[in-house]
C-alpha cells in the first residue's frame, strides 16, 4: 500500500515537472472584430477578408496608422471616432 502511495506521488511529481518544462507557446496574434461584419480580424490586416471593409486608418491626432477595430489610437489614445477613413 505504501509503495502505491509513493508511486502515485512520483507520477504526480513527474507531471508537475512536465508542466514546467513545457515549451512556451508563441503568443497568439492580436485579434479584434471587424467593425462592419464583426468577424475575427488580425492586427495588421488592411481590409476585412469577410466583407472587404477597411480595417486600418491614420489617426487624426498623431497621423499614425492603426487598426480601426481598436477603440482608441494605441499611439496617442485618441478615440476612434476622430479617425479619418
Ligand atoms: Zn468585415
Ligand atoms: Zn493617435
């Protein structure tokens, strides 16, 4: 009985160790939803592959290009409504 207990302890330790040595999975790309069709879109896409609406525009405040599905300009914090299409 004691041996079974030790054995299960070793197995549990083994799995915990395996969890720690797992290779780090690469971070998923930043995604959002298309402002027109709400389909999933990825950061950096110029147009939505589902409805072909523009996904990127330049910020009126700082002139930098950013994804339209973001609520605010990530560079200066300007709200989306001030973006020129
Ligand atoms: Zn779309
Ligand atoms: Zn900006």
